[in-house]
């Protein structure tokens, strides 16, 4: 289970994130309404990762909270959410996610960061793709004694397709979730490149295919 702390003064937003992530079964989520409460929650709850807003009304803001965290030599992963990029500064956060965002995008970024840190994710987070086993935490495809490493971006794409195996997943949904931009030609090209790489990695099983439906979406079959 991933222990997540959300520091956000918009209680409706923090409740929405908490509800959707906990519904997946992968998370235990605590919330705090400002940086001061966030610092207390870190000490009491001991989260694996912190997701924080920056601007938080009359309470301690996100930048100050992060500075305090780093002053104690705590290297806990921190993702900052913000709709106003002018409030960003080098406070010590690991990643910035621009508002508005969707919860699936946040979920993938949390898990990707924890995989890099070796924290909070378990090796049984797997999918069957034909004869392959896809281990999302290690970003590898396993077929018998053979293991094929998948790039971090490719793993995010493949996980989204695995979640909706056999269904057409909208291209813009993939682009927006992983790259944060729903309508960009260079990102669309990057997605096609990732699909080509995944096809190459999965070619050992002829029953597995990734189909691109022109201007619509992508289907993983296996």
C-alpha cells in the first residue's frame, strides 16, 4: 500500500483525490489543509510521498512547508500541484503537475516516482498480456526466462492500455495523462514512437497486438 499525504486547502479537491485513489485499493490517504498541518501529518502519518498545493490561503504555503521538510534532511518524494506557475520556485519538490489535472495522471506520476525511489510499490502489481507478464513496478515484460525492460514512458503507456485491455483508449486521454498535454503534434508523434517500441518488445507472442485506430485511439489485444 502507498501511504499518501495530500496537502491542499481546497477540501473538495483533496476529498475527490482521496476517494478516487483509495477506491483503487493501492493507497492509504491522509489530508492536511495547509503546510503547518502538513508538517504535523508527516511526523504522525509517515507517508511514502507528499502531494501538495503551493498557495494555501492564510496557512503556511507549500513552498515554505517543502523548505522546512528539506531543512530536516528529509528526502521524501514531493509532487507539487499548481495552476499558477509564477508561484513555483526551487523549494525542493521532485515534480510539478500543472492544474487542471486528472487523478489517473496523478496516480501514474506517483507510482513512477516511487518506482524510481524503490518505495511503496509491490512487485505483484502485474498484468497478463498474452504469454507475457508485465511487472509495472520493475518496468519489465517477462516471458519464460526472458526479461525485456520497458522505458519509463513506455511503461506508463502500456499500463494505461493494460487497464483497459481490448478496449479503445482515447489518444488524447493517454497524451493528457502521461505528458500533460492533450493536443500537441510532437507529443502525438512521441506516443507513436512509444507504441512502436512496445510492439517490438511484445513481438515474441504473435497473439499480442497493439492497434492504432486513426485519429481515435489505441487498443491492446492479448
